[in-house]
C-alpha cells in the first residue's frame, strides 16, 4: 500500500532528477504504484497528492503536460464514481489558475466530469462543466490529444437538455402561478357575487328604496 507520506518521499526523489525524460518516466512509475498499491480509502488522497506534485511550479511544462494527460486517461480505470468525481474536481481546481498553459488538458478533465454528471442525471452541472471549454480547445478536439472528438456535439446536446430542463422548471412554476391566479380569481368573483347579492337584499329593506316607493304608489 502507498500512503501519502511515502508518496511525498517518492516525489522528493523525483524532484532531484535532472533529466526531464527520466523525470516524466519516474512520475509514470509513481502513478503505476498508486493504482496498484493504494487502498480504496487512500486512493483519492494519493491521486490528489500526485496532481499537486506534477502541477508544482518547479516542474517544467514539458513534464507536466504529458504527465497530466496520462493521469486523466488513467482515471477511466477507477471504478468508484465518487472517487473519480472528487479527483477530477480537484484537478480542475488546480489547473484553472494556469488554464492558458493547460487548455487542452483542462478540456479533457471537463469532459470526463461532464460524463459523470450526465450519468447522475445532473444535466445542468454537465452543461456548466462543458461550457468552460474554450472554443479554440474545442476546435482542436482529437483522439490523439486524449480529448473526445465529439466534445462540441456533447456540448450542444447538453445545452439543449439544459435549456429543456430550465423550460420544464419554468412551465411547472407557470402552471403553479396560473393555478393560484385562477383560484384567486374565483375567490374574488365569489366575493363580488356575495357582496352584490347582499347589497341587493339590503336595498330592498332600506327606507326610501325603489321597492318600497313602488309599493306606496300602487
């Protein structure tokens, strides 16, 4: 089993490697070890620690970019959906401040996160995840970059679902408002009818009313 403490020791050793190629290989080996030796309860923390390590300012982009691509692609092997989601959210938060440097990698993270939200039925969250993908990164979608080539189609599909969901909520609210308005209208009409009938009865008994005058004339 790999614990966070031993993971930190491994990261410190990797930081001392001068060759960028050797350093990238070392990070790959470390990720292998995390997947093969981590207990399910510690996998989330170990993967988050790995993200912290490769996104450190001291690590060259020459190493970080391919290491991040490898990291995201391997998340497909994680069976626990909640673990995968938490790691993706964490990775996206870490990448966001440097989005210009990791535009395509961030797009890949957002796609996987959107897939999870969609499977959970949270189409609004899936739409928000994909809406963060810039147009340029979407135009460069390709399997070779580790990004789903249909990302723009997914975005359009989720946008439609998002709008439909908003419309359904609006119409439900509208029906409720209309129903309340109808009830209120009926209440007002009933009140007016009662008042008119009451006033009519009262007028018939008042001195000087038309009814009484007509009776005197006859």
